[in-house]
């Protein structure tokens, strides 16, 4: 487990802002604490939910340090360190390691279409500068680069790259990774509506923002998988799938912030150009949450 330190449900906190547009670190700490207390198996700041590209370098560093201090070793931490350039990615990866992160996650962000060789050399350069594990993150919708299963397989030849997060929504890629790399490969689902299918394909974990709203159901799904209880896993998944689809469709930062507010929790403000959900969307989310609130409590 030293090189594959994550399993189960890895939760993404939002990065809240105050009314003046500054990162609200006290609120962020409270939201992280809430995720830890809810049973999350890992905390992953500075992903899509944490609006990584919208933050300055000092803000990223402050969020990294706040996460690690708040978690205080109770669960592993996975810090997003992606940047357009290799040098800046190395900088943030080294900062995260020095701050005490368990591992880092890197998506190959690009303005230009990168070649496979450029991507490999990018990861290899970062890996050579840190000693903690790296999760390679494939999400063409946000990063602009789609890493093929064959490329992901090559990335795992880099010693520090020990985990793959697959967010294309193509569960066949997960089956490919399992078939080609065997039982030892650690791949993680990043596509919320595919949570059940991904676990069935052998995913080691699920990286998701959903525990901000329905931790009981999220943990219930994972526990059913651990118990090889497919009937219970299906039941628990079907209860949460509408919410999983909603938060992806409406945008994770927007949807999670609105959901927190509906649950009586402060979700802070958004940073432009992101705008809050409109009234119709909030009503839709409220209806979804109201139908599963009691179910979530049962699995908490």
C-alpha cells in the first residue's frame, strides 16, 4: 500500500470563496473536516471540484497546506498539481510533497495537442523530482487531452506513476486496464454515473465530490462491493444515480455549493466566470436531495 495508498471513496472538497472573491480557508477547513468525519477514505483537494485552474500559485499552496493540516494524517491526501508547463507542475508537486501530501494527481493540461511522447516525458520529469506516488488523471473534457489505454499502460512503467484515474466515461477502458495489467493495477473511477460499473470492472476506488452531499450512500456502495453483495450495490447505486448525474451535468463546483446550501451548510461563493445554479436548477436539486436524504442517513 505504500505506492498505492488509496482505496475506496476519495472525496473532493470544493474551494469556497468569500464575498470579496478570496479563498475562504476557515470554511475550507470545515468542509474538509466534514468529509473526513463522514467516512471518506481519502481527501483530494485541487481537482475539478476545487477549481484548480482558477487559483493563483499562493492560493494553491494555501489550500494544500490547509488540507494536510486539517486531515492530520487520519486519511491519505491526494493533491492536484497539474499545470500547463512541466516546470510549474514540478514546482507544485514538490511543494505538495514537502507539505506532507500522500500522493499527487496530474492531468496533462494543454493548449496545444500533446503527443504521446510529450505526455510521457512530462510525467517522467515530474516523477524524477518527487518520491511520492503519482496518479495519472485522464479527463479530456477538462484537460483537453485524451490519453489512450495504451498510453496509460506506458505511463505505469514510470516508477512513481502507480495509479490511473479514468474519467472519460468509457468503462471499457477500465476493463482493458484490468485485462492488460492484471490484478495489481490500481485504477480509479472519475465518472460519477459509472460508479457501479467501474467497481464491477475492478476499480480500486472512486474519486468523487458526491460525499459532500450523500456520503452515506457513497460509502454504502463501496461497502456492498467489498462484501461482494451485488444486489445491495445495485440498490444503493440506483438510489444515488440521479444526484450523480445532476452534479456532473450542472458542473461540480456549482452543484456541490448549491447542495451544501440546501443541506444547511455554508458552501461559500464561486469565482467567476462560474455562476450559481439558477432557481429551476436549485429546485431540481432540492427535489433530488429530498428523496434520498433519509436513505443517505440509513447508510451513514
